[in-house]
């Protein structure tokens, strides 16, 4: 009977394609929007992820993220170095500056000052130049996303001169980074040089980056630092999560994306529900005849479940493939750099599709089950 | 000939259908309307029995009750010795599948499967292998002289061919009771008589009962027995229509 059910469904091509479209569109909308949402909010942690060495981040107790921070006194560095379990501790500066490009345009950039001697704080890999270029006078390394934002795609920024807070800076490298939540360009330079680029208050060290000794755990060392120094210390994972949470709590992004995801669900229910109901209504005589002939309600239920499953499976696959295609086709766009589809998202879409089909299938099935076999004689 | 069918006593052991004291009420708003009144009737195998009556006389309700698709408000129905309304729902459904073949007025063929698959539906519903069921259905279609149309979809067949497919579907599982609803309603006189001849040839046999629900007076002469229903009561039981009809 399942074969007959499938043929009944696929035989009515308009409705079959309508059902597929409904499920595929819903899946695409839910999967694609959730993917963008997750990747976007994960950018709140890009400052942490772009720094590959630090296992613990130490900061002023009021600091919240890599970008929302309150400067520490220089003495904090020695305090942290004195804590047992700390293998190394280096200063890290994060600030903003104004830059004037060769064309005379004004841009706001982020300045990251990395440790002068070890260069801890720099991203793991560079597209252009090497880490040693920071030893050159006035040298800065720009992030790849910032290059596109400031100079346009395909532009080679090496040897480009900038006027940075009224001081000369020369771009001598380009870093491969996860873009920040904002599209601000990021300039990496040595800590001591960053202090010159960003003059200001007495305290300017934003963070102390910490490596732990072998046999210690980041959590234990962070707790010890907090206990001994009174500063806030977070492990890499905790601080990354704090960056994500900050975006969730302080922007309208979750609500906006949430609305789109709910709309995807509602559109799915509406399209699939209407089409499925029409399909069932058009075939109600046939279902009635089958019931009269001797097809039980249990078999009818299985037939409708088979029809819903087929539509769900193909529609869901098309929707997920559509999302994969979307991500692939936009992978060259700097906005989508590093975007990926977390495995949980297709699972969530699948649950949504199952719910959509369960609701619409149940509504449609009710009319079939209510149909008296005797109705075929009327 | 007018007879009092209520006077019939116990069931004939050879009867295909033995219905006793059948009443059926329908609810219309606040009111209850009785459409069948204490009907007693036996249907014998080997005969083509017509159930005749005007629209609203209760013939559809009676046939629905006699073939196990509508519960009576009162009364019992025994089909080939089985009290069908004492059966559980699932067993009643299976009983219909095994013992009754239906030919609907509008055929109710599934539009997206071919003629052979349509004819094979009762066998497939029983759980038989689809390909074997189809072979049997094709054989039945050949018996009905439309074997060459087996691979066509219903919308590629003429009305007469669709009806033959419906007949094949009703007979393919060799039921002991065949119920046919208004088989000639949409046909001209010649085609109608041809269909009835065909039904007599393939549907009537020693161990099979055939009930035709009709109000088509052009085919009354082809009946072995005619039951006339008026206002929910059997008012005539004979081999011919009463003169006043």
C-alpha cells in the first residue's frame, strides 16, 4: 500500500512539487538563517580565536570582551607572573585609532599590540609577509578582512603607508584571521609601538595573556590568578563564550534571526499544510474507496506517513543542499569568511521539518480518518 | 407480488446475507430521522439481486449496512454465516477485504496508477506481492477484454474501460459478495445492458452473491430478483418490478 501511497502523491505533480517547495524553502530558511546567526555571533569571540597561544586571559574585573575592556596598570603583569602555574605572561593591548589612507579617507581601525619579544598575540598565520616584519620601523600587519574593507578586494597592502593617529605606519604583512563582528580593520603591531600609536591614559594594557605550566589546568590557574591578584581571569573558552554572550545580550540579532527562523517554520506549515490538505481533499474519494474495500485506518495512517516522509526527506535534502550551495557560492565574500554549518543546525531543521509534517499530516489525516467508507456510495 | 419480508424467520444457512430487523437513524440537527425501518432480508448466492428505489428511499443506507461499512442502529447482519457487526473494527475491515468486492458509481480509481495496479488494489491491500498481484489483475482485465489497456492510466481510458477496471478490482480477489452501485447510471441503454451482461458473466456464480443498487428501469428485466425500497421499507420482493412502478 505504501507504493500506492507514493504513487498517489507523485502522480499529482503540481501538489508534489508544491509540498517539496514548502519543505525545501522552510529548511533553507531555517538552516541558512541559523547558520548565519551562529557564525555571526561566534564572531564575538574572533578576538580570542585569532590569538592561538593564550590559555588564560587576565583583565580588569569590569572588562567583558576583547573589545569592551578597561585598562590594567602595568604592575598587573608582574602580579600575574608571580602566580604559581603561570608559565609565561605577556602584555596585550587592544584599542582603536583613526587612520587616514593614501586617498585621504578616514577609517576607524582596531590596534592590537602584541608582546615585543615573543610576538604572542599575533594570529597564527599570515597571507603576506612574516612575523619578523614587525621588527621594521613603524611596521604594522593588517588583517585580510580589513584589507578588503579599506582598499578593496585583490589589493596588495604591503608597503602601503598610513597616517595612524597622526603617526606614520607601514603595512608590511597581511594576517589570515577570523573577521571581527564589526567590519573594522585590525592592525597588529608591537606592544611598545602600539602605545605610541594610541596615546592616552596612564593605564593602557588591556589584557595579560597567560600560558600555563605543564600539569596545570587553565581553570585552576585562572582561579588562582583571581584569588591572588583580584583581577578577572578567564580561560580561552570562557572568554570566547563571554564575547558571544555579549552580542546576544546587547544586540537585536537573536530577535531578528529568531523572527526569520519562526517565519520559515510558519511558512513551511502554511505551504505544506495547505498543499497537503488540498492533496488529501482531492483524493478523499479514493481514500474512502480504499477504506470501503478493506484498507484499515492503520494502513491509511501508514500511507499518509509514507507520503509525508517522502516529501520531508526530499524537501529537507533540497533545503540543506540549498544552504550548502548558498554558503559555498558566498565563500569568496569576506563577510562569509570562515562560515560553516554546525552539525546541530541541520538537526534542528530536521526536527522543524518533522514537526511541520506531523502537524500538517495530522490535520490532513483527520479528514481521511473521519471519512466514512459509506460516503463512497453517496 | 407484495410480501411481508418481516415475516421471514431464521436465517437460511445458504444465504449470502441475512439481515434481521435492520433500522438506521441519522441525526439532522436536533432531530433524529429513521431512514430504515426494521428490515428483514436474505440475499442468495448465484443470483443477481437488484435493490431498487427512488432517491432517499434508503437503498444506499441498506446496501452500506449489508456490506459492513455502516453500522445499523438496530439489527443484525450475517454475511456468509458471520455476524459482521459483532466483529472488532479491524476484523470487520479484513472481512470486507476478503469477502466483498465493490463497484462504485464513480469508479473511484486511483488516477496516478495504471489500470492493472488499480485492479490489483485489493490484493496489494491484503499484503500480496505487488508484481504477483498485478499479474492476477492483468489476467482479470483480459477476462474483461481490456488486457491491452493494463498499462494505461485511468485518464487514458474511456468511461466504459474505467468501469471494467473497477469491475476487475471488485473481482480480482474472488470475493463471495459483489456490491455494485448504479453501474449503468452514466451509460446509454445499449452500453448499460452490455455492462450488465458482463457483470452477469463474470460476477454471478454458484457461490457468489451479486447485489446491484439501481433505479435504472432499462435494466430491470435482467434481474433475477428485485427488492423495492420505499421510505425505508421493502415493499416488493420478486423477480419482476411491480406493475405500478
